[in-house]
C-alpha cells in the first residue's frame, strides 16, 4: 500500500509539472494567431491532465491519512505492548528460576549437614560400643555434646528447607495459574487487536480505491475479498490453540518435592543409638548390608520386597497402579515399619501404598538411575522421530553403575507384566503411562529453568518408553527372566540384527 501511494504521488507530480510547462508555452502565443482554436483545444486537454494529477494526489493523501498512518501507529503501539508482555513473561520465568536455584542450593547445604551429622553420630556410637578404641594419632574423639549441637542446627536447617519447598511450590502454582495465563491472555488481546485493525484498514483501503477510477475496481474487489476473508473468531481461536503447550491439556511442571534424605522429625531423638535407616542408605550401602542375609539378590531388597507386595496385594490388576497416589500417612506408616526391620506387609493394605513407597524411594535418591552426565544424549534420543538404533541404548546402559543397570532390568520386567494385555484391561496402565510414572526415577532434568523443564518432559518420557520397548522386545519373548538379566548385567548390549 505504501509503495502504491508513493507511485501515485510521483505520477501526479510529473503530470502536473508537464501540464504546467505546456500551458506556459501555449500562453506565449498571441491571441490573433491562426492557431487559436487549436490552442483552446490543447488547453482543455491540459486542464484535464491537471485534474487527473489532482485526483491521483488526493488518492495518495487519503491512503496515507486513512490507512497507512493509523496502521503504522497501531503497529508502533502494538509493538510496545508486545515488548512489555514479552518482558513480563521473561521476568516471571527468571523469578521462578531464582526460586528453584535457591531451593537447590539449600538442598545441597542441608543434605551435607545431614550426612555430616549421621557420620559423626556413627563415630560416637562406635565409641560408646567400644570405649577402649584408641584415639587417632592426630585426631580426637567426637563428643556427644558436639553431635547434639550439630543435631539442633541440622533440624533447624531442614525446617528452613521445608519452608523453602513450600514457597517454591506456591511460587510455581502462581506461575502456572496466574502469571503465565495472564501473559497468554495479553498476547491474545494484542493479536486480536492487530488482526482487527488490519482487517479494518484493508476494508477501508478497498473503499477508497473503489471511489476512484474504474481501473481500480478489479484491485478493489480483490483487496476487499482479502479483508473480509479475515474472520476474528476463527483466527483468534487458532492463535489461542497455537499458544498451548503441545501435548498437554494444561500447563504443568514437575511437582516440587522435599528431596532431603531426612526431615526434621526423623532427626529428633537419639540418633546416636538408633543409627541410620535403610531408606536413607545408598544402593551400594544396602547391597553391603544384605550380603549375609540375602546374598542372592542383585538389587536392594527394598525394591524387591515392595514390588512383590504390589503383586501379592493384587496391584497388577488394580486400576491406576503406580499412577494413583496412596494416602501420605499410610505410606509413612509402612516406611516406619520397614525402618524397624519389620518387612512383612499387612495383607489388608492397599497395593497403592507399597507402589507409592517404591516410587518415593527411587525418586528421593541423589541422582536418577541414569546419571545426569547422560541426560542430554538421552533427551536427544527421546526427541528423535526416527527409530533409535539399539546400540545407542547399549552405549548408555553400559556406562552406568551395575546396580543401577540391574534396577532398570527389574523395572522393565515389572512394567512389562503390568502392561501385559491381561492386566492392562483392568489397571488401565499402558507402557506409555508407566513410562511417564518411572521417567523421573530413570532420567532427571538437571536444569532449574521452568520452561526447559516443561519442554523436556515429553522427550524424557519418550526416551524411557523407547528404552522399555527395546529391552522388552529384545529379551522378554524368550519368557526367561535370566535372559533379561544377562542382556544388561555385563558388557555392552548386542545391537539389533
């Protein structure tokens, strides 16, 4: 439109100039010349040319004033509004990220205090049990009073960390329920204004063109059709749909968890004589603990016992198993029983209780089963739309600790049974659903950027599902669990033929 108006102005100026020059030449002739009649006819033509130039000039002026200037003004204002909205979105995201950074820092510091407290408590416990133990050459025995002082500080730190967790959770809810929807609503309003303004200016432009020469009618009809083809409701609906996060019915972020190995209540009391609970031990520590009692097990007995409890309680055919959470107090009661070395699961317990405790046990470890260093590679494998070669899974699994690899073997067997056709008709837990459940335990995002966390959830679940499918299809058709164990317990996995 701007270019067309400029061309009209240039053409009008040239015609007007040519007409003025010719008029000046004609007026130089004397009235008595024989060419008077011809001069009058030529003057009439020049007047018509001048009028045409005036028409073009008027057209260009009206296009500038009625179409181009309002449209340019709107885009200036709309651009400023869009920048403000974009800045608001970035500020909200940075604020949430700072909250998570503070939470992660608190988690690391507080967990360090817990570990130090437990180590010192263990040393004092050994000293009490063996008073004759010699003091180190350069060291000194840790006093019980020092441990008790550290215990008070650690309890205060865990309480403060719990407060930070609550604040982060509330901040995250505000981000998802208020801040992000407000930003999207503002973007939608700006887009609606832009579309409506553009539609109005197109229609106005067509009206101006239609008022002028017949030669403009065809162009006016095309432009008018284009302007009227814009439908506010459909266009805004499409814009709103495109603003949604792909694959999700609503905005979501991973739930904020209190990930420390101990809470304030668990640190109270006589930790020197009671010792460290089994749920707070590392995988290797539990393997060392069960060498004499259950030497045949290749993974921590807690995982085996809780998995068998899910099966014994009918969990394999219970709707939503591993997805539906159990009551928190029931999970903590079962955890307390097992901490007291009472590993007999009550027969009247809901299968959701051991299932929830198993998920909690796996998710509260310091790192996921596949360590953070492999996260980016695994996400790229999950993101790929092509079939991922089996050798790529083999390369990842071959580099992780053996215990972690064997736990993945166990989870693959568990998932394959739960998602079997005879069970899935009742439990409604497909392989895709179970992949979503166990993804945080197998692969964990190290980022604190909430947008990246949302963006990668789909790729994390996709990777875990592909991993399950590969291992299941490679070994389970043999109907021999040992073949599944042999496949992953040592050396690289064989590549598909």
